[in-house]
């Protein structure tokens, strides 16, 4: 999967401007770990994007002036004591489909996309091997509910 493939698959949807290397380094410093190469490539191409119904399929890297959800702030939030640290300390969550659960990458499951909701505790679901395919499956479900949910 490449950033170009994501843009092509979601043509007409809203993508943020690319992130700079400095912004990525600052994010890694705040998180205390490197951003996986796949997410890094996406952020180098666009700073988040909105899927159907304006769901934040890829959260912006850092907090926006509008106060929306972001990659760095949400991951720091999930690493607080009120969440299952054994799970959240091993994951980087990057987006959601607008109805509760988040998508993420788990360090000990390279190449797998997981889905997790705080209500599930330490339980999570492996939903695929490819971020783009996971996003496209979510888009297909939205489109089946209402075909008007495609790009405007």
C-alpha cells in the first residue's frame, strides 16, 4: 500500500497537507518511540484524511486548532492509567470509522491491523493485513448502508 493508492481509492475525500520531518520527529519525541514506517509514509503524504460521513480514518498527526482527535494526543491519552496499559503501551492507534473503536498497529503483531474499543479492556480484534483494505472494507459497509456516503 502506498499513499498514492490511498488517495486514488478515496478520490474526492478530504486529505490534510503533508507533515514535515520536523513534525514527525516531534511526534516521535512526545510518544517516546518511532512512528512505524507505513504510518510515517502516509503522514509524509497527508496529515490525516476523512472517510465516509467525515470519519477520521487517519487522525491528523497533532492536535488541530479545532480541537479534534489526533494521533499523538490520542495515543498519549490511551497510555494513561485508566486504560489497560498491557495493551495500549504496545499499540499505536491511528484512526477510526466514526463509531467508537479505533484502528491501530500492535508492536508484537507486525503487519496486522487491529481494532480496539476502550470498553473491550485488553481484548482487540485483528481486522486485516493492510490498512488500505481495512479502510476500503469500512467504506464498503458505509456505501451499502447509503450509497450517497461516497465523495461529495
